[in-house]
C-alpha cells in the first residue's frame, strides 16, 4: 500500500518543541552520559599521563647525556699509563655536560685523578686502602656497560650525588680502570622545581620508594645519610604517598603504567600521580607529582553530578512527550542502523527492505537506502561473475575504472607451469575426466599462487601463466614466486587430482612486462607480454633437458637472498647476445 499522506519533519519539530528538547536530553542521558563520564575520565587520565611523561622525559634529557658520554669516553680512552695527559680531554668532557660536577679516572691499583668544574686543577689521590675500593672495583670490572650506582655523599662537592661509571678497557679488552661521574642531587631538584613551578603541582623523585632523590624542598645529606627519608623531608603531604586515604578509580582505570591515589589533609584533597621506572640505577625510581584538587575550579566528579542533575530535571518535565515521540522516531532509525550494519559487514542477502514511513524524510531515506542495497547487490553479482572469468584484482580494477584498465609497464616475475604428458593423458582419460582432473588441479594451484600474492592471468590448456607484482604490487615478487613454485611441486607430488597423479614443470623469470586488456574492441583479455614471459615459458621447457622440475632465471635468482639455489647451467635468451645462468632448488630440482 502506498502512503499518500506523509508528515514533514518540520511539523513535528514545531508541534513538539518542548518534547523534542526532553527527547534530546533523554537521548543524551541514555546514550551520552557514559560517554561524557568516559571523556572526562580520559581527559584527566591523559593530562595525568602527560605530566608524568614530561617529568620522566625531563629527567631523561638531564641524565641520558651522561650515559652517552660515558660510552664515548670508554671507546676513546684505551690507555691510562699517563693520566695527566688526559687533563685537556677531561675538561672538554666536563664542558659537554654542565650537570656533572666532577669526573674521575681510577686505575685498577686504586690511584685516581679527579677533575672538577671550576678551577682547572687535577687532583691525584690514592684510594687503594679505602674500605670500599676493592668491592667497588670488582663490581665495575664485572660489567661491560655504563651504570648508575646508589647515591653517595661526596665531600669534594659537599653534596649528595648520583654516581655513574663505566669500565675502561684497552684494545685487547683488558680492564685498565674506571671512568666515574657525579651529579649533585640538588641539580635534579632545582631542575624539576624550575620546570614545574607554574603548573600548580609539586614534582618529586623517590629512590627505592622511601628515599627522596629530587624535591623542591630537599636538603643536602651527609656521609651516613646521603638521601633524606620520606619522614625526614619537610613535606607532610608527600609522606602520605604510601598510606593514602583513597584510590582514584575513575582516573586509574584509564592509565597503564601511571598510578593515582588520593590524600585528605584538613579541608584539602590531594591527588598523587606517580610511576616506577627502572632506567637509572640498581633500585627503582618513582617519578611523580601531586596537586591540591580543592583549588581547581571544578572537579571531574562535580561536573558529572551537575550535568546529571540538570538532565534529570528536564527529563522529568518532558517524560510523557518523550516516550510518545521517541517511539515514533526511534523505530525507523533503529531499522536503518541495523540494516546499515548488515551492509557494512557485506551481508546483503540478510538486508530486508525498509518499510514506508509517514515522516517524509524517513520515507525518502528508506527508499534511497533500498535503492542503494539493490545497486550493491547488482554490483556484487557483477564482481562475483567477473571474478569467475578474470582474476579478482582485475575484476575490481574494471569496476573501479568504469570498465577500463590502463596499460601498465613494469618489472614483474612470471611463473609458467605445464603438465607433463598432458596430450597422452587426454587421450587415455577422455574429455569429461580430463576436465575434472584439470579443475581439481587448477583449484589447488590457484590457491597456492594467490597465497603468495600471485595472479593467474591465463589458463593455456593445461598450462598456467601467473604474474607477481602486477596487477598487485609486491616488492618481494621474485622470492614469493619461487616459494609458490616450490609449494606447487610439493602439492603435486603429495596429492592426486580427481584420482590422477600428475607431474608438472615450472619456469620462473623476472623482467619488464607490459600488462593490460588486449584484444578486439568487443572482447578483451587481461594478459602480460614481453620477453620476460617468453623466457619463463622457455625455462619451463628446459626442465626436460636438465632433468629438473623448477627452473629459475638469473634475474629472479639475483633478487632472492634467503633461499638456497643451485646453478644448473647457462642458456642464451631470445633477443640477447649474452648467455644467462639458470638455477633450481636442490630439494625439488631432480625428478622423482
């Protein structure tokens, strides 16, 4: 039945302005509330991750040059027989890393020579009798890479420092000493305090979770206590990081390697963000920051609650009209969405025609959708039909190009395969049986060729002509052609086709070809032409002369570096004056 009277959507809008407003709020609440909460959660999570990423990257930018410099020195310094000759060199090293306060070279016997920032005076000392030296030397000597050590208090700079060292070895790999660098802890604290002073956060770096390595309020340690413990630092908020009052699931659930906890302090709520990293020492570092969320103009929870309350208030006022109008509008929309989902997944046979609607725009949209589905079905039928007679890629190109395919000149690999004694087999089996055998054989071969990116462009009686790199681009076309040929031979050897055992020969050649639709105006055939095709066919025939199954040209072999090939001999290619080498694969070369 044809619907004669359809309601314009404009009339519905005018009639139910308030109802549509309620409907909009209802849809937002029903479909959008979770998304809004998710967006807020992700926004905070992204900001949290960005903050911690930035702190970690800032530390990396400060400390990675020290490690890189240690590697460079270890490669450059191969002789410590005269340490004083290194003075100018080491002052240059100091100049390259301003965050380093001092460096030293220590011989295996315990004699050190130190250089510090400031006066250009090298200091020689004998550390051989110090209690820690023997264990320290054995530790460094046993390693081959630069390493960060536990923080120590260094009296020469009167500060707690990070120690970084690398073993030095001569040209023969023998241990000749240690190159060490020290970075004052206060340098890191000053750096992060300056970098993040205007972010409203307090950044920090903890060492082994309970010691403070960097913090805006950190003080110098001493020989017995290089780093202050959490409970010794003048930061009552940071002390609570491992004993929080709450977790923060609405942010934590969107984070992977960054953790969040909350701490209450008086009337203020603090949010901790931190991450454990293993890049800078024998113990883990905890990089983090905290901020007072009470100072924010609006917290994420408050925003969500406010939105929810506002939406519910309007929804209650318009609930009756929303139900009536919602049912009328949602039904065709849902039908359209479900049908579109089936079209998207290619299930055109399951798409039912959309019904007519009294709403003009819905009725027109349904009619247009039904016409689109019919057109897609016709196009799919054409594609499926073409695909039975030409390669699928050629069929797709024909449809996309309006029935035309541009001529293409490119390098390709040609695989030519022929069945031995096919004429005799045809006489003995008869036409019906030989067609059954060929269909079974061609089906198996096409599957193997297409699995390796090949396209069968012609069936010439019992022969197969397949191309690689045209019409499908494949940078490893020669290799894939050889792999396909090997699997084709294995398949033929291990299987029967419609009950018959077959033997095949294959020739493979790489060279320039011309590909395109060739033929009469009313009847075209997609194929490839060129000497490369002729040589592939000749190589297939040469298998009889050399007693092989798979013959590969010199140009194809040159493009393969991970398949072991065996040289068979030389032949002269048609149209060329020089001979070319021909190859096969040992495992399939000889006839069985």
